[in-house]
C-alpha cells in the first residue's frame, strides 16, 4: 500500500486503529440507544419485506403496554407478528432483569417469591398481581410492567404450534436456552403462574449459599416448596438462607453484640412478591415459612413439644399480630398438661409470653420443664419441693428485667443451637 494513500490515523502500518466514535459516546448513551436503533432496523427490514408494521410498534419511547396492544393487532400467521413479538420479549425481559438486579429504589437486588400465605394451592387460575416491596410507586409499576410484558410476549410466541417451533429453532441457533437471563425468567414465570412443581425442578441444582445467586435460588426454592406443601424441606432451605444472612451481618458464634434489624412487615402481602434481598425482608419471609412448618407439626394431633417451643419463639417476630397463634400454642400446652422447653429462657424475651408462662407455672394443672437440662430433675411439677418452684420464679423475674422486643438476637441463638440438626 502506498504511503500517500494512508489516512492520518494509519500513517504507519504499525499504528493501532482507534475508534473515534467510541471515544465520543458514553456507555449509558449506547445502552439507552441500542433498542431504538434495533427497532429502527426492524422497521426498515419490515418495510422492505412489505410487512406493514405499525410505525408506533417500533417506537422505543412508547409505553410497552401500548406496543403490546399494537402487536396483538397483527395476525399471528403473519411473519411480522413472530419477529416483533421476539423483539418485544427480549426488550422487556432485558429491562426487567436490569431493574431487579440494579434496583435503584432499594439499592439491592430483588427476588421473586410467592407468599407462603397462599401455601397449599398451586396451578394457575389467572395471572396474579405482583407486590414490589420497598421503593417508590413509580419504580414498582415500571418493574411489574416490564415483567408482565415479557410474560405476555413469551406466551405469544408459544401460543401456536408453528410459532412455538419457530421460537424453539431460534433459541437453538442462539443457544439462548442456556442463557441465565432466559433460565431465570422461566423460573419467575413458573412462580407467577403458580406452577411451583415446574419451578422446583428447575431450582433443584442451586448455587452456593454464600453467593447472591445461591441466596436467590434458595429463596425461590423455599417459596415453591412451601406452596406445594413440602413444608419440612421449605423450612430447611429457609434456615440455610437465614444462616447466610446473619453471616453477612458478621454475626457468628462468638458474637456478643448482635445488632437488631428493623424488620419489614410483609404479612399483608399475598400472591407474588418482588422482595429486596435484604435482611429486613428476608428474615420475615423465612420466619413465615418457619411458622407454617411448625404449625403443621404442632397442631396435627400428636404431641410435639419441640414444635410448640419453636413456634413460641417465632411468634415473637411479629408481635402482637401473632398473639392469637401464641394463645393457640398455650391452649395446646394446657391440653397436653405440660411442656418441655429447655431453652425457654434462652429464646423467649417477650414480656407478654413470660407473664403467661409464669402464670401457668403457678397452676397445679401443667408440668413445665423450662430450665436447662441440668435442672431437669428439679423442674416445676405438681407436688415438687419448694426450692425448684422458687428457682423457676427467680428465672422468670430475672428474664423479665431484661426483656426486650428484639427478635434477631433470639433468632441468632436458635440458629446456633439448631443448624445442622433435624428440626
């Protein structure tokens, strides 16, 4: 090549080429502009192929729901329907994943779970509402709009045998079946449609508990297991998540000062939840699963002092909302004429519970074993010596002096005592 034909940027064959465009365009601008440029390209191709695509369908500034309505106006047999549905699917899906992983409203990622308040029922009756916990109203609506648009586009490309085959062929060419983006979305779709068995099958191989991906997978898995009635498995998974949460808070077996957390109230949220992966939300969610697990055992007709004791512990989390459940526990204790709860004074700090149990200990109808095992032979029973009863009274009074409405320290002690053991 002649030297006088070289451009100024190629004045020497050894001079590296530099993109003068990339240096002038910010990454944010490129990301914002990418869908606009792709849609313009699709519009040009559609015009060349005489697809008669509505121009507004390729308008990236138009709301997704409006563009979805335009998509539905196209005949499904038309090539334009399939290609525009795929484009709208991946646009809304990409924006949804970005929104849940980079959640500016709560400064932490979101995870989709199904409320355990609905446990025991599965199968889709209709598409559900989604409750986004935390953030602003506008931010919550944007995230749900992205997801619902992606779901409807996903259903559109699976609505007919020919479309389904064409989409499967496209996925194979792109190898998109293996994309984390698509895999996670499919799991969220199963949750959204209450097809929990399908979701569990996809979640069986979960990540390590101490990674974000592992925490997300385990929260989804515990949610699905609870909703198909596998409460024991759901509980075990939920407890593994709580251990990870407390580890992230630098709470270990040697911790003397356990920080308290302002826990969010999620009890009134039913259906599908998009929940921040933050201790303030994760702890109440996992506790709900624990409550359902122990309720299932404690009130099934057979005596289980372990279930009643642990249920009492978890009732402290949402007090006084769970007061009625605690009273049910007390009724069962009275019916059983006693309770063995060696760690009562290690876990229970709620003053109302202490007063109720102290009153019961002064009656002659129940045999309460509330002191550590080493004191078992001197526990309060009918006709025992006064020294044992006095020891229990002192323990109650001492605990009442230090009673606080703090749940995390009690939960911390419980996990230290029970992790790795069969609940």
